[in-house]
């Protein structure tokens, strides 16, 4: 490797470490702000302003659906109605699915191979210092 690449790796490592530390510090400061104010009950969001700054706080909720109860609902309302509301997404239970495909005949293997598409994504780059 050349000197420029070494220099860029060093700089990227320092920046990523600094960003990680600053993000942790920012989270701590935001937590302290929330502890020091009266948070309105039953509000989805609110704002706090000073002379030159405004902080908007938005409370987000993620819905978790009980799969057993949903299956009971599907049985009662029928597939036609249920699948107008919900979708089913199939995903492998674990990695190594190609090993499992060896147990199937050629026709099934071909169908599995048609069912999967590989997407190219930006590479994940992690830079870290080696322990010596």
C-alpha cells in the first residue's frame, strides 16, 4: 500500500472514532435535556425554544403484532380480507440456505434460484486499530 492510502486510513479511523464519541455525548446531552423538562403527556411531539434555538422532540412508536392472534383473525375473516390488510414476507430462518437446497431435486433448486435476487449495496467499511 502507498503512503496516501495509509494516511487516508488513519484519518478515517480518527474521524470515525471522533464521530462515535460525539454521538454518544450527544445522546447523553439529549437524555439530560429530557430529564430536566416537563414532558407533555399524550403528545406525539413538542418543541422547546430559547432565544436562538428550537428543539423538537418526537415520540415514535413501533407496532408489534402478536402473530398467534393475527393467525386467529385470519382464520375468522378469511384470506381474501386478511391479505388486503397484511402481507406475508418469506425470509430464510437462518443463513446457509444453499446447503439445504442440496436436498431438493433439480426443478426445486431451479425455482429457489429464480426466487432470490442478489442486490449490490455500498460496501461496509470498518476501520479499527489492531491490538499489538
